[in-house]
């Protein structure tokens, strides 16, 4: 299949949970069912909430290690492996797409996949046979992140699956409260409706426009990857194709995950 006839890949925003996602009785199956419905990617580009670095950084492109960026979990979570191939050609494409309009790019060749990347990929593409590249978020500004997504959008026509990985609500106080906090439900409902109605302005200004935004996201890094995904969709004209593929709550946090295209 040539680039001219390559099927355009969707763009995804997913909630990645935490390492114990792998032991959940429901969530791994939801992620696996989702990936089974997708065209097979030639490569995967991941923007995770757990890598903020400016200027925008490209991670490992040869041997791709894992970054066990969490503390206090049982030992077996630190033994997880995901030996995906590197994606040097994809990295070069990202450089060209971003440097042309003047967005600085740096290389961090020893930076592997953090849990925001590999935890969902283990469930979605367990064969670890698709090249993966993780790039950093150089800012948390929704407008700037959406612009980066627009510039990366041509990759979708080359068979690249763009994934923004975060958590639709993210306040770890929920883990201590038990149950599903009202603020998590309210924000999830608002975000779902904003996506369904194409309220881009509201989403970009979510800290002020949403109910309970300050509680749902005391810091905004877990919602921010959505804007890279939205930019990749907007440039391709398929923002209005948005659909929630996974919803519900996990330890009180909304695990809503959406697909464009």
C-alpha cells in the first residue's frame, strides 16, 4: 500500500489509568476491543501526560526502553516489558513537520516509554511489533498543543496512529475518598457534551468553562494531550466524527477515551 492509498488513521485520546489497569477485570478488554476495530498502524506516535519537556523532545528511536515512572507499587509492575521497535523514520517526519513552521525540536535518545504510553499499548497492541515514538508536551497551553496536533496531522495519511494519553479526570484525592466524587461525574458529563457538540472554545478554556474543573484537574497535564489529538483531527476536517469508545470510572476517575476519524 503506497502513501497515496494509505487509509487515514484515526486520532485517539485515551485515559491510561495506572499500572494496575492490567489487573482490572474490564478495562484491558475494552482497550483490546478498541484496537481490534482500528486499521493496523504502520507506526504509533504517543504524547503522554507524563512527559513535559521544552522544547518538544523526541524520545528513543532505536532500542526503546520503558520508564517506570511510579512509586510504591508491587514489584511485578516494574517487571513489565514492552519491546516495541523504534521509529527513526517517524522521528524524522516529526522533525520536518515541526521545524518547517519554526517549532524547535530536540532529541532525547535515551528517553523511553513512560507508563502513560506503555500501559495502554500493552493491552491494545500486545505483540509489541509496531514502531513507537513518544514525544514530549512542550507546554500545557491548549491552543499551542492543538496547533502542534494540526502540524502533525499529515502523519495520519502515512499510517501513523496519533495517541494523546492522559486521564479524563485526574485528582488523586479520589483514590483516598472512595466512591465516585461528584466533581468527577460533573466534569466527565460536561466534557462528553462539549465533545459531542463540537464546543472547541469551551474545551480550550476548560479550566474556566467546565464545572468543577479545578477539582477534576488541579493540574492540567492529564487533560492536555486531548488538544494534540483534537488538532490532528481538526486539520483533517474530522473533529465532528468524535465518539467516546470507553467511558465509566476507575477508582473514582473518569476513564473516557475518544476517537476522531
